[in-house]
């Protein structure tokens, strides 16, 4: 995936990565502008390199995004195994011992290069082991309990840091362990880990991922072994004609830093290339109802921001009614074009077959066609949000063969 110009690039460094002091300057010269640094894990681990890495990275001019690897495991009374504490307790542990500690240089509250703290909540790596024998990928928590634990952490960390924390997660984990909870997107930015796709998939409640971790096998000069790499989004947006979008808050690195203590300059956003029906406030919020089908390149000026410009693709699609199908049996979708060119046919036909993972609430299998694209890209058959059904751009310029596409969730 190669994003449009204007996407800030980042990399993650954990306790498994050894980075020399000189490497940070290499990262900056190679176009990396922010780094995620592990500060702590649960209520039991303080990363021994966090202090050194924070000081070296900021000295090189890199923004630092501290992250806390969550462990919401609540123990096993029968085996006398203690839990790892509440979300509140783990936020306090991370803040008091690492992120907000007096020994941390530069100080989090006053530095112009510190980004909001990240809650890293992902599948339990210790499930079934001796330390967490009764856990599963959701740490043994029910969906409501997981949502409560996450809320505890975010509330406490916001109070401690003065900045709105960021949620790092993966689509499968969020669906499985929170039940696709949609109540955080209006408040907390999302950092989404999603690999092998051309753009990050939608997550309930969020209009767009603020950060996208697009690979776990990247290479970076000066760091041996695979590295997680990231973009500051958005990269690509999908909307449906006539349906209001979930509001999207655009962000810049210095804008994220400026929360709370008032560091940095205010960022003012403007654009003359928005899809019809959408509007952008000076503070960077995108809202509205898409009015015209098409594919648009959106260019946003972020005066006073880093990056100073943001560019991404926005596709507005026509929703086609859902059609049931039997697994493995070919089906067709025919869309009458509304913008037929002289001499061009007025009907576009696509064929595909439903897959076992496309399932309706009644247990039937459904055809799921995501966004169709204009040439020269081929039409792609993959997986789309179940609530929308098959979709197509109603244009006679569409041509190609429907082929299996990557799963987005």
C-alpha cells in the first residue's frame, strides 16, 4: 500500500527491539516522523528501555507515542492465581512508573513531541499458559466486562495525562471481545492493526482510523528484524450515497500533542476538493451526507500542522439491495448506469459466489460485494459490511472480472 502524499509515517519499538542512540536520527532522515514506544505491561512490567528511547527519539525530533500493553486478566480463584488489576490500576501503574515519572526526559506534560498515551488491547498472548490457564483471547472476560475495563483505563489515563488516549486494537479482537462496541469512537482516536489489505477496514463507532499499522514485517535502517510500520490516516474512505457518514476527526501530530497543556500551534483545516454533500470544519471534523456517486481525491490543507497537508481517496457508492445466495453457486448483480456515455451499454453485470464467512442473521449465506472501482483497477469480490449488502458504482466505465479479494475483518 502506497498512501497519497501527506501521510505521516511511523514505526513501533517494543521491549523486543534493540535500538541504538544513532538509529533515531536515521529514522528521521528516512521519513519517519513518529514512533510508538512501549512503556509498560499490565501491573507487573516496566520497559527498561522506555526512558532511554524516549530521550533519544525526541532529541532526534521524532514524536513519541507511549503505549501500554493491557492485561485485563482477573485471575483464577480456584488455582489461587491473582488478577492483573483494573483498567484504572494499570493506567496509574504506567503513569507513575514510566510515562509521567519524574525521571522521564522530556517531561510528558511540557514536551512538544509527546503524543497521547495508547491503550494496546489485543488478543491475550498468555491464554492457556501457566500464568493465565483459564483465559482465552479475551483474557477470560465477557464482552461487557471487557468494555468496562477498557473504559476504566481510558478515563483514568485522560485524567492523568491531560490528553485523550488512543485505542490500539485489531478488527477481529474488537469484534470478538467487545461485541463490536461502538461507544468509544466519538471520544477516543483509533490506532488499527490490519495487515495484508489496501486500506484499514471500518470499525463500529469510528468514522476512520487515526493511525493504521499496516504491516508487522517492515524493515527500517538501523533496526534488525521485522518492524511494525504505521501511517497517520485517513488513507481511504468509503461511504454510501444518501447515508450520513460517521463524523471523522482529522488529526496532525502537533495537533494531537497540543491537547491539555497547550503545546504547539493551533491547526486550521480547509479543503476545496471534498465529495459533494460533505463539509469540513476549521477544527478538522468531516461531516455530511454524500450526494454524488464517484471516486474523489481529497486534499486538505492543515495550516500550522505536521503534516501541513493531508490527502486521501474517498469513494461514494450506490447501495444495491442485499441478495441471498447459496455457498458456491454463482450469482449476478446488474446495475443500470445513471451516467451512460454515448454508445456505451447501460447495464453493468458482475458475477461472484457467496463464501462461508458471509452469513446472514438467519444462517443463510449472502453474496458480499464491496466497493467496485473504476478502471484501470479490476472489480473485486470480497467482504463488505453486512448491513449494507452488495454495492456498486453505477457507471458504465466499470469493467472487469470479479475476483476473490482479501478479507478485511
